C-alpha cells in the first residue's frame, strides 16, 4: 500500500490543529464521520472505534448480551480477531471451508452446519470479494439466525447492487493503513437496529450509560439506579475503544475519494487477472460486485517449486507480498486455537489449506501504474 493517507488528508488535520485548544478526543468530527459513513454505506447507524479488531470485539460482546452464548460459525480463512472475539466472549467457533472463487465461506457448508445452538454466522468478505448468496440469506432468514458481516477488507464491494455491510444485523469495517480507506488506525460498527446502536455506543466507552444517544435509555438506567451518579452508571463490563477527532477528520476527507479510488482498484485488479498466465495461476474468481485492495495470487496447483520461484522473483523485485492471503491462511492451524481445534483437524478444509500454502496477496493501490502491474505479471508468468 502507498499514499493511502495523502497530503490533502494531512492538510485537513493541520488546518484543524491551527485553532486554539482544539478538541482532539471523540467529538463533533467523530459524529459527522459516523453520519457520513452511514449514508455512504446505506445503513442507519455507525459507531467509530479505534480498530477493526475492536469493531469485532464489541460486535460479538453485543451478541452475547442479546442472545447468550452458543456457537458462532466462522470461516477458516479470516483475520485472527474474527475468531478471537468469538472465544473471548465465551462462544464456540465452528469453522467452515471457503469457496475458491470468492475465498469467502462456502455457503452450502454454512447452511449444513446451522443448528439450534447457532447464535450467528460471522462472515468475512475476503479482500474485496462478496461472500453473500441468495441461498445463504434465505436460509438465515428462515431460521432467524443473525448474519454478522466483516467488511474490513471489502469497503465498497456490493451484492445485488447494495454495499456489503448493509445486509447483516451488524457489520464491521477496518480503517487500518492497508485497507480501502484509512484513518491511521480505526474501525466502524454499523447497524440498522436502534437498540443495538445504543448498546454499541455504551460498549465502546466503558459501558457508560451517558454515552447512549437515546434519552429514554439514560432515563431508564437512572431511574433503576437511584443510588448512582447519573454520570457514572456502567451498563455492561466493557472497553474503551474510542477513536479521536484526528482519525475522524482523515476519514471524512478520504470518504470524498473512496468511490474514485475503488474504481481504479477494480480496473487494476481486472488488468492483473487478465495478464496472468491462467495455466499457472487462478484467474477465475467470481468478480461481480467485488472491489479488491489486493491482488490475489493463487497458484493453480499445489506446486512447491513454482511457489519458491514466485516468492524469489517477488523478493528480488522488492514486491511486498503476504503468503496465506487474509490473516496468514488457515486460522485453525494457529497456536491460539490449540485447545479448541484438534490436531490436524484443519486438513479437512482443503480449499483453505490450498490458500494457506499456495495463496498470496500483493497490494493494489489507486496510484499503482499500469506498467508496474504488467511488469509484475510478466515476472510471475516467467518465474
Ligand atoms: C477481515 C478482517 N477483520 C478484522 C481486521 C482487524 O482490523 P484492524 O487491523 O483494524 O484491527 C482485519 C485486519 O486486517 C481484517 O482483515
């Protein structure tokens, strides 16, 4: 990733800092960013937090308070915080393999694994691909199981012409530097549900009731707790995951160009795929609605020699890459899960296993020149 925070973004911050005694902690710019983001996404409410991982954490904490613990279906290919937040809140993660065309959870396997104990499906839209299908949405709707969307890697991608993150009961975004939009560090939790919105506002700020924006919520707690100072009523055992005015200023400035940036990313990605040798690499991803901040480089076959040569040419050309795609590949292999996942259980998830050993991503940023994309493909095709 390069130039994700531009001179113009920095100037917006500098102008703000020129005033005497500017408010830097969460304030009017955070509120404005939340409103502008909600409008861009097509949801009613958004809560700005300090990272995508924090978005995951308070989302799953909200689920625990709403529905109690049980199983949450998660992908084997995702970021660590999507699984860690589930465990930290006392749920059991139930893993699902991926669809190789989208790298997102295989919808049929999700549907097969739904039980009376399923509290939610926590789907990750991997690196700009859409993971939703009509079949999945209908099955969840029929069983009344909430969908939680992790859109940390897929800002602006769509399904049925609607932005991802506007389908689930709650959705999460990350504004880490490498993603489609960056506030240095940051994240957003979005929902259409007013009650959940109030809960998320409190969970973001120590569980403090005065953080709710609905007067009725505050009055209820104050009346139920006459012995407490109304300024210090803590509704839930929670966290401080607030962001700052500086993050919000950068986010607001970036929102003005996210659509144009995403148009360029789509164009870059399509040039990348059409220039790769499809005998060596997978080029048949399902692209409808996708918006990738990374080039997905997946070897067609489990060929370790080719893998070594591909890594070597990228290293020599100083092309930064990550093996294992999102989150380093198969989460089930990670040591933090050793008490939950049985030894070698991960081998029953062949699609994510392939990505673990033969899948990569390389940054796709808006100012990346066409010549560089062609040069990269040339290197890879001849490795
Ligand atoms: C799918 C997904 N979820 C959550 C996160 C966590 O976001 P952050 O790095 O902002 O904490 C990431 C980070 O890259 C991610 O890719």
